[in-house]
C-alpha cells in the first residue's frame, strides 16, 4: 500500500469542515435533542429521532462508496446511528470502532447576550450552541477522517461509526445495543472515542484514564414526626448528627480522604509520570480548570497532587438532600429524618460493585442510637485505565503531533466517567484505545455558552485520519 498523502489529508479535512461540516453542525445545534434523563417524553417529542435523521442525511449525501448507514432501534430504547464503511482494498477485515453521541445536556439558563442553547452563533473560530462540542461534532469528524484517508491514497480497515443518543443519561441503552450488534461489529482492534477533552488547544491530548462512580441515596430516621426542639433536643439525637457520624466512617472531613480501602487503589507509576509531564507542559492545567471565587484556594498548592486527586483518588460529593426545609421555612423543630444523595468518584481501576457494597455497609452497620437507615436508589459505574499504546499508534501520534499540531502530544486522566469505555475495554480487551476530543478550556460542556473551537476540531479530525491509516498498515 502506498503511503497516504498526509499534507493533502489536512487540506481535505479543512475544506470539508469549512464547506460541509460547519453548515450542517450549525443546524444540528438548533435541534433540542435533550437526553432522556432530562426529557421523560423524548419518544413523543421526536427530537432524538430528528438529530439522528439530520446526521444520517448528511452522511448519506457524502456518498462514501460501500457505506451502509442505518438507524438501529431496539424496542423502548433510544435510537442509534450506525455507519459501516468497508475497508479499502487489501486491508484486513478487523474493525475500527469510532464512537460519539448526539444527545445533549439540558439548555440551562445564564447564556451570554446574543447566545442561546438552540441558536448557532459563529464568533471568530468558535461555534456556540448546545451540542456543538459535546458531542455533535464527533460523527462529522469521524466520517470526514475516513473520507480524507480515502481521498488521498490512504488505507483503512473496516470502520464502524456508532453514534448513540443516551450518553448524557449514562448510556443505559448502550450495553443492549453492543450485545445486539456484537456479531456485526466483529473483531474490534481499535476504538476511537471523540467525547473527551483537551488540556489546551496547542496539541493533541489522549485520555489515559476515567474514574468510575458510585451513587447512593441514604436516609437516617430518628423519629416518626418532627418535635419542638425545646422539648426533644438533647433527648432524641439529631438525624443530621447521626448522618455526620456515618459519613465520618467514610471520609476524613478535614482532608477529604476516603477511608474505605475498597475505594482506593495504588496509582500506577506510568500514570504518575504522565501526570507530571502533562502538568509540566501546561502549567495551571488542573488548578485553572476551576473558576475560583475571590479568596478561595484549592485543597493543595501542588498541581500534581491536584491532578492525582482528580484522576486517581476517590472523592465524595453530597449532590442532593431532603428533609431540610428552606431557610425561610425553618422552625425550631427536631426534624424526623435527613436524606442525602452521595456521589463518589472512584479510581479508574477500583471495583465499583465492591465499592458500593463497602459504602452501604459503612452506612448501615452498628448505627448510632439504633437510628433507622434506609438505602434508596444506588448506581455503580465502571472506570477505565487505557492499555499501553502499541508502537504503530505511538508513531502515528508522533506524526500527527509534528505535522498537524506542531507540538508533542500529551496524555491526561479525567475526573469524570464514560462507563462505555470500561464496558468496551472488557468487551475488546486486546483493542487499542484513542480517547480524545475537542472539549478544551472554556468549551463549557453542560453549562451556558458551550462552544466548539473549529480549527482544533479540524486538527483532531486530521489526526484521526493519520491513525486510521496507520491502523491499516500495522
């Protein structure tokens, strides 16, 4: 096979983004395709179907020879778009799976003047609007990368682009689709995920780990009904104090350290080294990712420690509460119960089920004063630790770094979760993973003023084309 014309790849990608991707992606922003967790009537509203159809029509119009573009629907589940592109002549028949999603976060308020969630606005090199960066661009980037390889004497193995519509709800339907499509997907040797982030816009970033998660709703009940605090306090314990005692079994309140061994792991040495390299390349990479109120400071002044806290150490966040009246409604009452929703981020290699069971034991065994503890809804999600990069992939990344970005690529962990990655790694343990994306600084995923840096997204697209060509030649 002849080498791909890499300079021409970049030219093809840039032209496709300017002439075709940007107009279609702008129209995609207009579709309020809110994820099912935030739209109970998603099936009736038809917005997920509309966004799937919009992207399907764009891909079909590209006219990729041999491509099979199909909307897959399982009963009662969100739709999925599957694009099956046969490999170029002479390429092996194993599969490169390219993943993204088309569902969106809710619009939320507070967008800047002139901007809105469903109104595409182009300012300079940025396209504003909900879903532009997270993750509407991904299908366009994947298909454009395949086209660029084909148009410039390159090669690729069979490529399957999989775009789901439930990721922002935790991908509840994806395991069923993977099982349903297992035979069609065949032997997957490369996974490309375009739903991740970047530490800056100067280089390409690979995500090397994602944290798992556990969520638990817990209620502490001490009375059948509230009592006047002047009568009952000091006799009956406060449900809030009992809750604090239970949480103290799990977290050191002074440091935030999680005390349960099932939620902790030893941090691998290669991840330590990569974290140090990332922080050295971009000073403020972690600290500056948080918009600090005046006078507020982080939990450590050591940037590497902050990164490890976020990438590899467990944390607890209280994300919901019940049984507490609003301040304006608060009376002198010893409340009968307190309910909290506890969200734990887990190290990438921790066992989420074992972690959930350990948390539930800590909350329910030997409860002070014999208070009644009830566990409500709970959830456990896999983390992910990337396999070591194969030499062919490292070489492709080096080329992309030098020729597309003009800077060395870097890796970093992410403190969030994409349970799909852990699921895919278990399903295809021998595959190589390229988890990357255009969610760089100030891209504002999930919050007002979401935007996509268009030149950076095009560069990511060119890099994926390099990788697909290298995958075919390995």
